[in-house]
């Protein structure tokens, strides 16, 4: 019985959040990975901007607004939009 409960808890780590948002594990993972990659690119632009202030002057701000809009659109089309917090990816 204990092993079954443990397996259930592990399974929930992978599926509870995506399912609450009306998504599969794979769809959630793909979206989160895409956003994560975009944030890494923006982080790189920020570090370059820190050294050369004339470069990438609007990159981070513009991308953050774009990502926010993307997340809001995903939330509106979601199966359970009330489950989405303001900061979910």
C-alpha cells in the first residue's frame, strides 16, 4: 500500500498542475520549455546590455510584455482559466 501511495504522489508531481490547467504533461512541458528558452535568450541580452548599454535597449521589456500577453491568451483559452494564477507559465 505504501508503494502505491508513493507512486501516486510522484505521478501527481508530473500531472496534477498540468491537468488542473486543462493541459497534458507534454503540452505543459513544451510551453514551459519554450518560455524558459526565451527567458534565457532575454537574460543573455540583459547581460550584454549591462556591458554595452546602447545594445538591446528594449529587448527585455518588449519580450516580457510579449510573454505576458502570450500567457494571458493561453489562460483565456484554457479549460479551467480560474486555476491559472497571474504568474503561471
